[in-house]
């Protein structure tokens, strides 16, 4: 069996190849403040992506697409509002995408993955803080890799400016949204 991981310049990395996201074992979630006092979490259930690990890990790439209409915050009314033109405008902009522009080692199993995030028809550069969680063989003869990634965005920079001022100060929904990704991907033959 081929080696599943390797060490390059002191950093653990998966074996080179193209890996497809295993949606059943991955998640794309977000956290935003509500009324300035609570954190509300949501997730997207429909997404796909590819991780291409290059021989030189800094030449690796990631591309992902998320169906914004699959948003789920455990509140049907809020989910409908998030799909509306006030936020994602899912009818006009059905997906958000990410494409890598650069990969940089950050020490050990940590990486900085820079790329272009497109939401609501607006593209902005973001930096994902990525941790390589390891590689393993699965019971079916496949090879799987795992990553965790986070970033924070200002939703208003993506044209999602809806908000309401509170009588006590502050706003209903935070501008800053934290994105959290847990990715398991399968090596493609």
C-alpha cells in the first residue's frame, strides 16, 4: 500500500492526487451574532468540492460550490429570510464558490489557503486557516483525508447589508460571520 501521508519541509501533507469531498462526512457551517448577545449557527446541506494535492503542496488547490438554498438554521422562517434578496438572494445567486489562489505552510499540520470567495455575486479574497487532520485507508480500499478550516468574513462586503438597529444600541445581526468547514475527501482513481 502506498504511503498516505508524507512530510514536506517539516509539514505533514497527504499523498499527491485529486480528492473529492465526501458530503456525508463533511460540513459547511457558519456562526453569526444575533441581537449582539447570542451566537446563531447554521449549515448548508448541499455542496461539492475537489482538493488537488500537488507534489509541491504549495501548488495544491481547492474548489468548492455550496447551494445557498440548502441553508439550515433550524428555523424555517429565518432560513426563508436568509434565502431572500436581503441576504443570499438564492433565486438570483444560487451558489457560493471558493477557488484557491495560493497555499502557504503555517507550521506542522497548519496551512493558510488563500482564495476567492463568491457570495451574492460578489467575489472577495479570503484566507482559510486550515489544519490537516490526517489520512487513512477506508474499509472499501479507498484513501481518505481530513481537514478543518475556518475564516471570518464581513457579510456586508458581499452585498448582504440587511440589518436593524436596536433601541439599546447595536444591531440585530453581526456584520462578521465565522465560517467553519470540516472536510473528509476521497482519493479519486
